[in-house]
C-alpha cells in the first residue's frame, strides 16, 4: 500500500469516517474515468482541483462536481488572491499527492478548501484516495466536516 493511500485511510479513520477505499482495475485519474469505475453520475465525482495562490505561492483546494469546471476569477475572489496553475512539484510538496490522485483529505499541509454546491445534490460522492486507481465514497456533509470546506459558487 502506498504512503499516499495510507495517509487518506488514516485521515478518514481519525475523522471517524467509516468508508470503503476501493482499488479499481483501471485508472480513475479523470472524473470521467472515476465515474465509469464507480458506476455513478459524472457529477458524483468530487474532483480535487488545485490552484496556486499567486501572492502567497501556496495551493488552494476546490472540490468540484465532476462535470463542472472551476472559474479562476470566482475562485480567486474566494481565495483572496489571484490564482494560477499549480505545477506537479508544488502540488506534491503541499498535498503529498500526485496529479490524478489528489484526495480531499490526508494532505501534508493544511489547505484552504471550498466545495461546489452541486455536490450536495447527491446522497453519495466518490473522491480520489491518493492514487490514480483508488477512490472512496462519502457524502457532501461529511466531506465538509472533515475538510473544513466552505460551500461556495466557483463553477464556470
């Protein structure tokens, strides 16, 4: 088991969230791949979208429905600074995850987190569990509780 996967499982356990982390036979790197693997609606995938704060240089996490895109201007207004693309090295340094497996929990550093209201339309969501082949099920309210995410409209 990878250390990334271990961190996700430990974060969920510490938060008292019983969940079944599943290893899929194929990639779950994209929302479409994850939805196909989980057998769910595309918008039931809680994508972890990472931006770099251009003032602070630190990452910001936006949990969005699988079919939605993040509007950088709306996201920047929420973050209180302009946002740009976070490169793979910065994402790994601050979250501990590689692109394609960034989980909403288990980060190396505390991150500010916002959540897409669309995710509350479903009783069950699926999120990355730290690798491009592992996902776990969770509901939006629990995701907010364990991540400290702020509900906000940042979709394009």
